[in-house]
C-alpha cells in the first residue's frame, strides 16, 4: 500500500514552471503548475487504477472525479469547472476541469501556497520586438532549470531554482536546520542529463518541418499519442537546434513557436479520453 496521501505535496519534479509575463524592466513572473499526468499518477498510486473514475459534462467544462469508499461501499465525488486554453479548446477544457477537480481532493493543493516567483532575467534572455512587445528568447532555458523545495507539515517552507548554468536564480524561505544560511551550490541537487532518443528527435524535427512547409498549425494528437511524443529536456534542445540549423528557427514565427511548445510538452495522459 502506498504511503502517499492525496494531499501529500507533489515532488518538485512533478511541477512544471512557465513564464506568465515579462515587464519592461526584464523581470519575469513564473507560474508553478501541474499537468493532468500528475493527477492521474497520484490517483493511481493512492486509490488504485480501479478505485477512481472521471466524468466530464457540459462539453468538458465540468469534471467530476469520484473515489470508491471501501468502508461505506459507495462512490464519493468532487466536481469543478475548467477554463479554455488558447489552443485545442476542448482538450484544454477537459484537462483543466480535471486538474481543478483533483485540487478539490487535495492533489497539488500546496501550489496555492507557492510564493510569487519573480526573477530578473539576463539581458540575452528577453527582448523587445519591433512592435514593442516583450518576449523571452531561446537563451532562457527555463525547462532546464533545477528546482528544489522543502515542506513542513504540508506547507511549503523553502523553494529555490538553479539555472542551466548552475547559478542560483531564485530562493524563498529558510531551509530546514539552516537558518540564515545562504544557499550555495552544494545545497542544491546537481543537474543530470536526460536520456536522449535519436529516433524521437528525428521524428519531431520531420513533423515540425512538415507543419511549417504546409503552413499547418493543427496538432495531430493521434500520431503523437502513437509515438509517445513527449520529449526530455535534452531532446527538446536538440530539436530546436536542428530546426535552427535548417533555417526554420521556431522563434521566427509566433504560431509555430506555439506549435513546437505544444508538441514538446505533449503526453498521452493529457488526452481527455485517458484516465
């Protein structure tokens, strides 16, 4: 039997971080969030694969997550409403409503206690476009940063981040038994390289090239599910470099940048049909 509880804080490696906004001074606001895969894994670990179910209603706007109460021999349900994403609206609604319903069960509830994460970006990590918009550059490798967290009685007491160059970029709170001690390199876990699958890299590059050449930004989730398209950080970097070498740098066109981000972040568990 798993020692995990539904509301046991998620491991920092289960949390994703993304840029919410960048102001004119180069300060980025970063959001911490979970994806549907994390909720599925926690439900399976705590309740067993046959001990919970998920139902959608109102065109995926609402999701009800039910758990089997073995002692009283009945289902207990919690429901919540999601919001649409900018792409794949129905899939986004299903995923968001599911994640919100799981918050009601306590999965990832500690995310609401995370501090506002604001980081001063390096000068090569952001830029202002000719239209006056501020955006990140490919030098900001947020997905390659290493994050570290500590909890006391389920409450976040310390969080820190080290970038892909090994530099501490953010810290908040006090480490356990290290009051007033400055965080240093040895206090943070060392970065390790993710495994690289050359076939995955090749397929991702070919698919993305085809999308650009055909001016097609619709994702084919069927193909992606079949190929298990989720890429490791090192694979993502390899794909971006190869596309750049081919003269198809993703950053040159916003819609293809979005496509590449969606493709690289995809996981079969994100499909609304998955449990």
